């Protein structure tokens, strides 16, 4: 069967034992390097995707779609057939000004293309992330409070379904599938996405630091300050332990000069009673701002993440305590408060599969240790993560941004998808009745799947 599949592909098939197999199966997080797919198909065309889906069906193996490979929970790889669309990265404009994006396109490539054309699209804060995965789970980014999630700009998508059909969905064609793809994950293999884009806007990027001793005051003041912050502003408040505790506020202000941005920040500093150290304050293009905040590593090691959304202020001391007791120099620990509101909440929860349209901010807790660290070190890191998350969870809304996947999340169907989950189940049953695209947290069928005919 695999020989026949290889003969039908324009792309590449990598099987265990092949010279390129190890590299082909790798994802962004080295934590998942021990997952061994039965096959990895690197698709160059939708025809390749159709062939890969058919092969998985005939072999009785689950299929995993992969674009950027950045799933925090490792859902970009699995023991079945990995259908890697990363070679499908063409970007162009249609006649009516819509940008059509190959499903393997990374955010950095899309930003460069749009900037050259004087356009922009709200995308995430990492140039390496795949646009497809970003969109299917929502799409947070520097322009989101002004313009909404990446998925809010989707106008059409091409998808290879479990039965091998290659369909286009939009508001008229397969509207239920189109609704589901905007924040509800994948129900097949997306091969391209079409977005309505906006005129390019410059912005001011800023990064401010306070001594960690002021952490409680900064967290409390930030939670009040963001309540009336203009939607042009997107801010992140980070507490990190990288050998020593660090406290910084970073973000951007669209269509705002640096001096005006600082005038908006001034009330925050006044409430804290301590002026920050200004490490960066520059006007730049939207494209350059994404590259400015981007990381430098090609891959991460053993990393774990948990998160929660909030509508009301939380006690700052609970978070600060995670960095002042039982510190561990071998672990990179971080807690990031990410502002929401604004255009993120402009649509009703039922307008698309993305359900969390009333939240004020989310908190992401992360820890990383070297991949080769002993099991005791990883257990210690996981324990810290669990404790940090639990310290503020009683104040949360039991909602989680779907792209912050957490393999240990209790009640994940409603925490990711809220009241939209039953509708997603029925759409899953219609488009993937045999659960070909099965992952630990993929949408469950409302009834046990029917066996293949």
C-alpha cells in the first residue's frame, strides 16, 4: 500500500527506517520526539492530501493534519498517518482583494507578503506558527483587540474531508463546516484559507520593566488599567524566572506615535508609584513588530503549559508567590497575563465556533527544562506548573483559549468550546463519521463512530 501511495504523490512519503523519517516527524516541541507515526506524508498539492487521506482510511489508521507543528499538547503528531501540508505555502490575492493562503504558510511569510502590498491581517506573535492552526483555534495577536481574531477574518477554506472529497466552504457552501473551522479545530485537512485583509498600519512597540519587588503592585494596577485601554493597545504582562525573577510589560499600540503611547502608559506607572525602565519604544510596521517579539529558537525542549481566562481581577500575591518560594534555577518558569476584550468580544459566542467572547484576559503558565533532563526534573517542573495554575484557577471562568492546548485539562470540551460544543459534535458526525481525524482532544462524535464499510 505504501509503495502505491508513494507512486501517486507529488510530495514525499516518509516511513520508519527511511533516511528522512526522523526529521519529517519532528514538531516544534522536542518533548514529543518519542511519538512514532506510521507514516509522514509531506503534501505539495491537494491531490497529495486526498491520496494520504485515502491511504490512512485503507490502513485503518487515524490521520493527523499538520501545518506549523506548534501544538502545545503535541497534537501535531500521532501514531497514525501525519498529513503535513507545510510545503503548500503559496500566498496570492484573488481578483476581489481576498488573500488566499496555502495551509502550510507560516505567519512570517504571510506578513511579508501583505506588507509589500500595503495590507495586514491580525495574526499571532510568532512568525514560525502556521496560519492554518492559528486560525482553526482562534488567533490571538498584536492587532486583535482592534480587529478581532484571525478566524474572524476567514471568508473561505478548502478542505479534504474524511471521505476524500475536496470541498470549498464559506457562508453559502457547507456553512456549518465554515462555522466550525473558525475556532473549532479541524474536521478534515485544510489545504488553503482565504481572508479579508485590512490596510497596513504602523504601530509603536514597547517593553517596560519594573523590579520584581514591585510585582504585586504592577499586577494589581495592570488589571485596573486595561479596563479602559483603547483597543489600539494590546499588552502582555510577564513574570519569568530565568535564573532571576523578571517582570516586564510588553505590547503595541496601532496607529499611535511613541509619545502618545507613553502618555497612555503613564497612568499605569502613576498607579504603581514607580516608573519603569523603558527597554524598547519604537515605531515600526506591523510585520516588523511580529518579528521583533519573535523567539529565536527553532525548537523548544520539554515544555508544559496550562491556562485560564478571567473576567474579574485576581489576587496578585497568588501569582507572585510562585516566583518567591522554592525557586529552581534549572527550570525556565513563566506566567503571562494576556489582555483580551475589545474586538475579541465584538461578536456573539454563536457567530463562530470560537465561544469565549466575554473575557478580559487570560493567564498562561509555562515551564521548560532541557529535553535530556531526568524524569525527576520534569516531574518537579510539572508540579510547579500545576501549583501555579491552581493558585488562580478559583478566580477563573473555566474557559481556555483553544490554541493553548493542555493534555491534562479537565472538562476540555466545554473549557475550549463552551456552549458551542454540542453543535461541533454534530458537525463532526456529518463530516467525519468514522473519526478518521482522531486526537486526544479532537471533537468527539455524539455517538460511537460507525465502523468503516
